[in-house]
C-alpha cells in the first residue's frame, strides 16, 4: 500500500522554465511547480532545465518541485562573462540540430563550432541545417558543406520560405527529442512553423545595421509535434562557451584534429605553438579547414585565460 504522504508525488517532464516557476507535464496536463531552495545549493545556475524528468509534490499550490531525476545527457554553457556557473539549456535529448543561415545573417563558423564541441563533450549527436539557401552564394554553400561533412557531420539544406528540405528534417526528427539551436535570425521559428504550421511561432526581423536577428524566443520550451516528435526551441544565444571542458580535452572535440594529432612530435601537443605539429601542417595544406582551426585556438585561449584567472583568485585568498 502506498503511504498517504507519497500519493501526491508525481513524476513529470519539464516543458518550460520561467524565472521562478517550472511548467511540468504530468499525466497529460501541465502543472506549475516551484523548485525547492535546496536544489540551488549546487554549482549550476539553473538546477532544473527543459527536458528534465522531475518529481513534484501536489499538496501545495503551486506544486513543489522536489527532485530532478538523473539525466542521460544535457547541453550547457558558461552562463556569461560575469557568472562562470553552468547554465543548462536542455536535458535528456536524442540529437541537436544546429540551424545556421547561409546569409542574412551570414554563416558563423565560430558559433557553429562551439555548439558542436559542446555536443561532442556531452555525446549528443548533431546535424547542421543550412537555412536560407535561396539567399546564399552557391560556392559559399558548397564550401560550408564540405567543411562539416569532413568531420563528418550530416548537413541538410533548407529554405523555410518555399519548403525545400523540410521533409528531410521531419524524417530525422520523427520519434526523437531534438534541440533546435541557432542564432537569432537563422530561421528556427520559420522552420518549426514549416514543420507544423499550427505552432504559429513568432518570426523576427533582421537588423540591417547589425545583420542579425532580434530575439523571438526568450526561454527554452518543448513542443510536441504531430509526427511523433518533440522539439526543444532555444533562445538565440549570441555567445556560447562550453562549460566544464578541461584544457587537455578540448582538442579531442574536433574530430579532424584528432585524426592528425597522432603524428605530432609531442603527445600532449596543444597545436598552437609546438614545433613539428602535424595539425598545424594539415591546416597549412588545407586538409583541416582554417575556420575550424581558428575556432579551436580561440576556445583554447579562453580556457587558458579562465585558468589563469582562477589561479590568481586562489593566490589572493
């Protein structure tokens, strides 16, 4: 017999998080639940994320979110330059689609490479969606595709305005939970509306001055789609810094670097200053895309800078 005190405990899925309240799907209905203060004792900025399986207590109004069940994976970043804590964007997913526009705004290899590195660290399968192919130069499109297929990562080409590529995206989402991640203006909302028009997501305009989109999504949210799929729509984050990657592991998050680094003179080669570096030689020959190498070096410098700052803080205590 279940004790009376346990009869009001329910397990549910977090489908949206606001500043102080989580929206939890329980038995087909969405309940508002407030996370208990003890959940905030850890190092994560937000201990509850969209996609989490949780336990809530229905005896209070609103309900109390008491426990986050173990995650199979999660996508996170450093919260911001002033807050080094981990910010979890989504949890318990099957794959991530990085949505990038070929033009308007132009493709950013740096932003794309950072999200792929974070997914490699968390073992989240990824696909690159090149959207707005009607606006891009065919040669630029081919070059981007070649760079990422060499990793290898599947690349899909779409045009939300005329529906090209939508069916291929739908096929790969069926039966899975997928994160849609991309910069503001890349066309995430337009693609999702193309996949399921009944969503009626707000579509933003592109700033002519900044060549980037305005935020139309201010929080992560799960949408259940008619073709047996769930999608987590994330805000358009301008700066993404992967959280918790040790400096010695960063090079392993770039598959093309891994292929060449076994030929480096030094086993622990960081690939940015050591002599007889096979990775640098591969970049020089064009065997590794210069844009990918530039992303790696920039991320490496960021980790080094953060480590020096931590050491300086420790010395001052």
